[in-house]
């Protein structure tokens, strides 16, 4: 046997970061204790990740997808370990095994993101595949041109992924030309369940409070949610925010962050309702997993 991990796990620490204590052992072959130690360590890290997956996914989803989890997650367990420390270790010469006990901190958000990329979700529902297409509104001030759409897209992606949506990219053979009329075709090529098409503008409005050297930057955005396969519009939302800062670009960043949060809050009810009502249809459209 190359290695064995004993399932002596401490419960996760209080808070959002799972921490486990795991005992492992690796067979000592040809007196190579270093290799045996590495096997014991890798097996222990894997066990910590497996335990976290057990808590993230329900039993039915986990068992049905055990092969893809094995290949894409468990065999790459070290990627999902934020930190670990060895509590004790020693070579058991009599039994020719190397024993150790570690405390491992699992990178929960990274692990959840990997699970979402596999098309799985904690509830067992298919993760909603969302395509973000955001253009620059013509009223954007010249010095901010290019920033408004790019930064808003990045902020929206981060917030949607935190809410367990899967944000997909445009297909290489069918890029977006910036026109709303072509968005549905681009989304179908990307195999998206929903496409969010919008625009963002950013401009300085005035110099803020007198004597404080502050500048006010106004951000405005609008977004439509469409179902690519049917052309049905799910939602149309607007958001905007102003922020003050001595640096106009930092003021714009703050306004964009608040605008993105507002848009996600407004869009979530319609998107979650669509996901719940169409879970089976979405699952049938999933590309095969390899």
C-alpha cells in the first residue's frame, strides 16, 4: 500500500474557513522516508478536501459525480489548501510506515468555484451559466473611456460567482461586436443559460466639497437579462452611484463597486426564479464532461 489516511477529523473551526486535523501514513519503500512522508502528507491534504466536499455537496450529487470529482478536484487537492502545519510526525520503523498529523485550512471559496466550474452546485441544481456583455455608453468622459465597462464587468463577475452562478466567456469563433441585436447569437454560441447585456458610463460631475480637494464621479449603468434560446427578456434594471475622492479614478472605482452591488441585488430574484423553474432544461443543455 502506498499510503493511507486515517479519518480522524476534527470538526471545522467556527467561521467560514474549514480547518481539519487529519492523521495520515505512507508506506516506507526502500528505506525512503522522505517519499513516504510526502505520500502521507498528500493523502492528508486530500482527505481534508474530501471532507469539505462532503459538506458542500449533498450525497446524491457527490456520488453521481464521483469520477469527475476524483479527476478534477481530489487528485489536485493541494490547490485547495490555503495553509497547513504539521502537529507531529515520526517514522514507524517496525511497521515500515511514516505517520503524521496535520492541521489543514481549506480554501473554501476556491473549492466552491472549482465545483461550480464542473457544473455542480451545493443544492444539486445545475449552476446557472451567465454571459456578461457590457459596452461603454457614449456619454462616458474621454479619460474614463474603457474603464467603466471593463471594471463593471469584472465586479459583476465576482459578485455573481459569489452567489453561485457560473460566468462563461464568449466563444472564440463568435465574439461580441458590441451590438445588443447580436447578443443572443453570441450567448447561444457560448452555451449560456442567460445573457446580461448592458452599458456603463462614468463622468466627473463637479469638484466636490469646497476646500477638501474632492472630486465627484458619477456612474450609471443599465442591464437587460435575456434567455438566449427563446429571446425572452427576464429583467431590465438600472443603477447609478456617485462617489467622492481626491483621485477621480478611485472615485470612479468606488462608484462602480456600489453600482455593481446594486445591479446584482436587483437581478438576483429574477435569475434565481428562472434557475429554479428551468433546472432540468438547463441540465440537458450542459456540454458533456470529460
